[in-house]
């Protein structure tokens, strides 16, 4: 067992009645790593995080966090975990400061004792410290929730979809805060449905239907994408998508913003063939350019693979 | 721990609804039961059919009418019309003296008065009949003593005919019990269920706090508030409703405290089995409120219940507390008379606490 592993999960399986939520998942997270679980809603992220945080018992398999078993050693483990559940679990009727003080209190510490750890984050919401938590904006709630999860100086921080329901600017700020925390040596496990956040992690696990499809660095995941990828643009994007999906050599075509990302069955297809096909179908302003795959492209590709199997 | 209790107080004091339930409800309920729902009846219209019309029947009639409970309605002129006037609701009770009343009483030592009441409102009918027979019984005593001692009788009748006070005696112990039971059990169960609903329970669980600490942190604020409530109710019933505390006030407060802790542990138990605030509320309402009112002997005497219900009433904590309250407040009895009931409530408290700690989940499922 490598000593620099913080979390080691082995064959985690979890069922809710008939439904299989997690299907024999195994992974390990290094100490001080910023590890991301990326997948759509219902992929099993929350179930997995609840097992890591001792809140659920897996039907099969085991997880150790910092050498402590999540089932047997839950009392010890709960002291070193920082957990931010999917919903911002704050007391809406308590002020910002009262929330922080309360969460410090249940870990037998005070906001002052570990202030330096949360200073960067908390100082941004400190001007509103007498405001009720229920009256904060999504981004501020998120910062407060993070401060509360950090206030007892946890060794491992588990964040379940911290950026869901938060505006784009706050999301970027949030990832910057996580990067700083990581620099302090805290192991961070975070889940997100947003593929574009994958590049912020040291390593990511792509999770879908309770299974991990790939674990690698963001670059590693992108380099696993073997096909050429084309961004196609035209005047009528909706009709463009329909026509591209009818195209005989199309492998996948997914809309990404104002482009359609197209991969082809035959690697030797020339872009001019696509343009010719589209112009014949009556499209105007057709542009085709070769692009580097993003994590989302890889995810789509992996899902395509699962479906066609 | 201290932080937890402070937080809990913030929750209560900042929630308008909690404050209403905690402090508005007791006052309103006590006053409602004390005044509006008092079973006292005043100035009920009665008809008197006097077939005898001698000095005795006239004396009884005037005694009835001067009591303040009845006013004479001269609508009925014979037995044939009784049903008709009842149907119109003009008369609540008809009193019929048999013929030759005075001479029967003198010769046979007995005479009959027939009392017919409109029992469509059973409580009122019951009361009116009771008043009537009490007044007649009073007259009978008076009659036997001879007419030379009328002064002694007036003071005695004052004592006997105070049904307004009597209804307070009946209601206050029941109201105290119901309020303490409902408020404490419902409020704790809801407040724990709210943590589950809001997701904050997840964080509390993933903290080094032990189940016992979380429960204690939840319970202590409510013990204090419910105790303040009990004192308020006692003060109200003493000063506003004139309910005496004949026994030891200290004992009364100590017993209230015990009952509060019992109700709280029941509330925690309810919250451990309910997932949402709604469910906790429904459970406290139906599982606590109805049995408390129906089976505790508060409204329906336990002795009159069928045997199965009598057996069930034994496991109703309020049943025992009502006995305690009545014993202390009305009968003025000391601890030696109620130790058994006290022991039963203490036992139930321990039972529910043990059950809650055991059932309190250290995980999410």
C-alpha cells in the first residue's frame, strides 16, 4: 500500500433496493491532491461521497481515508474530515458569523483558532457577517459553506457539487480558492457536473451510471481521445446538427455553444468533403476547423462507447 | 455543547411560528378552556309545570329561579306542549311537580319532581339536570331542618353552586398536560426533522458530536422554555381563573419538569422515525394529541371506557400526569400519594430516552 495515498477505495458497491447506484468502484487519491469526480446528475457522485464521509455503509467493498476505515473507524475519521454536502447546509436563520461559530463549536474549536486557514475565503464575506445565511447570494453561501467546512482544519476536504447553482464568476473564484487550499497540503475531493471544471483538478474520474469510465489527469483524458475532432459552424445551427447526424461518415455530432463538435468514422475524410456535403444541403457560412478535444468531448465519446457496446 | 444550545435558542426566537406555538398557544388555550369552553350555564330558559301549586313547590320554584342558572319561560301550559317548545329551542329544561306535592311530602315523606331536559346539547342538559337536582336536594335539607334556620343555608348553597369554578378545576389539569405534551414533543420533533430536511444533519453527523450530545443540545432549550410555559400556565390559572394550588407548589413544578422531560424524549423518538417536518408534525398531532385528549381521562372518564381502551390508557403518559396535577392542585396531597404515578412517568422517560439514543442514526440510513 503506497503511503502517500490519502483515500483508497476498493470495489465500492451500493444499491438502493433494485437500483445499482455504485458498481464496484475503485480508485485512490494521493495526499495533497485535488481530485475531481465528473459526471452528470444521478451518476452516483453523492452516494460515493456519503460513503467516503461515513454517512452511508457500502454494500460491498471498503474505503480508507488517511488509513481509517469509513465503517469501523468512523468516530476517528469524522474528526479529520471536512464535508460540504450538495445542498448548502447552513442554518438559514443564523447569521454568517453565528454559522461559522457554531460549526467551529461542534468541532471543539473557535473561528479565531484556525482563522488563517479560512482568512482568504471568509474575509470576502466578513462585511456581511451579521446577515442571515438565508439572505446571501449563491456565491456567498458557497464561500460560507466552505469556510464552515474548513474551520476545524480538516486533513481531507470532501465537496459535493460545490459549484452547482453558483454564477460563473463565483465558480472561477471558488476553484482559485481550492487551488490555494491544495497548496496548504489539504487533500481535496470534489464533484461537479461541469466538464469545463475538470482542467482545474490534478486528476479526474469520469463517472457515469455508478461506474468510473476513466481516471487520469485532464491532459491524460484528452490524449485518450483518438479521433480527429472538427468544429463545424453554419448559419442555421439546429438544421446543421440534424444534417450532420445524417452524414454518412459521422461518428458523433454534439452541439457545443455555437459550434458542433463532429468526429468521423473514417479518419481519412477531408474537411472539404464535409463542407461540400453541407453546402449541397443548402447551408450558408459553413466553417470547419480542426480542434483539440476537451474533457467533455472525451466524456461524450466514452458514453458513446458504453451505449454502442 | 454550549454553542449548540445557543444556536437552538436562535432558531426558536427567530422563528415567528415557533414563538406563537410556544408562547401564544398556552395563553390562548388556558383562557379558552377557562372562559369560553367553561361548562357553566347561566340564565337557561326553563318551564315549570306545577300541578300542585302549594307552598313547597312555590318555594322550590323560587329557589330555582333565584339561583341565577334559570329564568322562567312561561311558554308551556301542559305536558302536551313540551315536545313542541323543545323543538323550537325556546326552553332548555322543563320541571314538572306532581299534584299534591306538599301533602305527599308530609304524609309519605316523598314527592316526585320530573325534570326533562333538551339533550340535543348533552353537556348543557346534563348540567341543568344536575343544578336542578342539587337545588332540590338543598331545599330538601332545608325542609327537614325546619323553616327556622334559613340563614345557615344560604352560605352552604354558595359553596355548592359554583359550577364555573368546578369546570376550571376539571379543565386546568388537562390543559396543562396537553399543552406541555404537545408543545414540547412537537417542537423538538419538528426541530430535529428540520435539520434532516435542510441537510444540516449531514454535517452534524460528520462531526465528532455523539448522538447523546446532539440530543441534549436539542432538548435543553426546550426544557427551559417548556418549564417557563408551565409556570405561565400555572400563574394564569391561579390569577385569572382562580384555580387554587392546595398542595406544594415546589412539588407541582418538579412534577411538571419530569413530565416535560418525558414529553421531550417522546418528541425525540418521533423525530428519529420521521424524515420530514410534515411527518413529525403529523405524528405528534395524531399520535399524541388525540390519545392525550381522548384517553387520558381529561374529557372522558377512564372508568367509563371499555376495558381495551382502559388498558390502552395505561400507557398514555398524560393519564398519570393528570392524576398528579389533580392530586396536588385540587386535593392538596403530598408526594407520598403520587409516588406511584411519578415513578411511572420517570420510567417512561427513561424508556423513550434509551429508545431514542438507540434509534438515533449515526449515519444517513
